[in-house]
C-alpha cells in the first residue's frame, strides 16, 4: 500500500462525503467485509464501520489505499486501534 504522509509526518487518512450519497476514503489498508447495508474497512486510524442502504463499492484500490462507495450513508464508526472501543466520527474530530 502506498502510504502518503502529511506535513506532520503522520499517515494521511481522509473521508470526503457528498450529500450522504458518495463517500471517498483514503488510508485504507484492507476491506474486512461488505454488503448492501455495511462496509467494514481497516484504515490507518483503526477499523471503520460504515452503515447505510444500497451501499456499493465503485472504486477499490488497496494498493493506493483508496475506496469510493455510493448509497445512502447513515453512520460512520471507528473501532479505535489503541483501546478497541468504538468511537463516532464526531467524537474523533473533537478529541
């Protein structure tokens, strides 16, 4: 996997969501599982659990660490790699 580092030397992990219908993610290490209602990814910042309806993976490039999916996204949760506790996206932003 190509690991892009930011100016602070940390590996970059970005999520870009458009209208809850398109989600682009980088910093992806692996896909744990996926179906129409759940996509579970291993990222450089921990396991990411995406919940929704009619979820489809349109772009998958594990070598570059990129995933793009469409559908109706209803939830994003991380399983923190440090303490194995689930945390919401908002709680991670405001830490």
